[in-house]
C-alpha cells in the first residue's frame, strides 16, 4: 500500500497513543481525588506529528503547606567587642651580677708540738760503753757515766778502768776536758789525751804539768753534790710527772753533748720506746738538796715524739713553747687622774679652797 505508514510504524503509533491516554486517565482520576492540589493539568501533546524537543523546565520544589515553619527567636544584640588592649612591653632589668665567690677560709693550722733536727750516726756517738784508748791506741777502759753542773755543762766522766780478765776493774773520774771524741771511728771513739811537754820553753812545760795533774784519776766518792748524774737518772716533766730514764748521751766531735736518749717505758704512760731529746732543753734543778733532771715536755709532745733507733738517722726533738697570751692593756694615766679626783669628792675641793685663803697675798 502506497501513501500510508508502514505497518510497523502504524502499530507503534497506536500503542503510543493508547499508553498516553492511559496515563492521562490516571492523572485525571488523581486530580479528581485532590491528591495533587494546585497542580495544573498536563498539556495534551499530539504525538502524531513530530515535535521539537522542548527545553526542560526547572521547577522549584515548593514546601508543603502542612509543614510548619520553625520560627527562630530574635537574636540577642551582641555586645561590641572591646578594642584589643595595646600590649606594653616593659623591658626586663638585667639580672644582677652573681656575687663574687666567697673564699672559704681554711681552718687554722694548729701550731706544731715539736721541732726536729736530724743528725747522722757519723756525727754523734753514744757515750755509754764507748771504748777509751790512749794516743798509742791501747784501750784502757770504757765510759760508764757523766756528770753536769747546774747550767748543763759536762764536768766529769766516769771511766771503768779495765783490769786483767776483768779482775781489778775500778771506776774512776776524769775531767771532761781530758778526752777527745771521734764519732766516725768504729773502734775506741774516745781518746784519753795525755799532755806532753812541748819545746816552747818553761811556760809550755808548766802548762803540760798542770794538765797532767788535772788528768789524774779521782775517786767516785769525791764527786761534789752540786753536779747531776746523767746515766740511769730519772727525768721529770715540768709538772713533776716522771718522763723516763736516761739510757745514753750523744756526743759530737767537739766533745759537746747534743742529745740525751730517754727510755719512756719507765714513765707513767709506760710507752715502750726511746726518744732523743735536745741537750740544750735539759734543766738541772735542785729538789730536796739533790740535783735532778727536768725537760719541759707535755704528754701530747711526748706522744708525738719520733722513736729513736740506732739503725736510722737520729731525730732530736725539742718542745715548742706556745706564745704567752697578750696581757690586758692598762688604763691610761690621764683617765685615772679625773677618776681619782671625782672619787675624792667635795672634801678635797674644800681643802684646796681653804689653803688658797690661808696663803697670804704678795703685795
């Protein structure tokens, strides 16, 4: 068939029309039931002729009338924000400088208790049991004791003259000036000096005879009581306490005593050792008409004293005497005179006035 639509196109057109009519019917029924109020009827579109595509309309959704509009309470007026405060920067003061370090004072050093001087065994030699020889080298005996005067000067040496095989030994005294000392020698450090007449005339011969007479041995019983014995004598302290016992005297090459060796085991402290005390510190005092030895050592000084040993250098000690405390200064005489005048009172003033009235005037 010419001049009409093809069969397929015709069938599609009627189906479209039927579908459109069904939709319109449904819409009409729904509009009658007021399901869509305020909605305009849909336009009838002729689908038989082709229509240009319509531009889609933008429909703004409307809120349903039944929906209540929430009312907001009026906003409270906000207070005006204060102007920001200007920050004032205060310059910081520089920190104070650290205090200077305090110098810690060291604790005062206590004064020493002793003074010590050291001598070698070649310089001094013990007196006790030292051999005594003649100038020709023959040994005649041993020194056993010595005596000193009140000033501490040696005066007499006691010698044990040797006999034959110990038979005939006897103790005699000789003047201290009759001997020469040689501490460095190992044998017979003491030499008995026998004077010999010289060739200078009669004066030297008389001098030699005087020395020979003084060098003659004397009796022990003839020792005067004004001399003090050294060996085996007790030594006391200044307060009267017993310090120890003298066991030896150390002599130098000039025949001068340098130290006395004291055994402290006989002291009240019973210290079993020996010390060497300086000879010039020795005092010879008279107690009960007996000459006794004294050293001004305190207990602390004796305890701090080094030990004397024959195999080591000799440490000779002396006590340190503390300085005397300063005496209080007396009041000046100018201050004492007004005080005396004030103490005399008005009586002295009255006497002075009476004396002035009684004195006649010179005219």
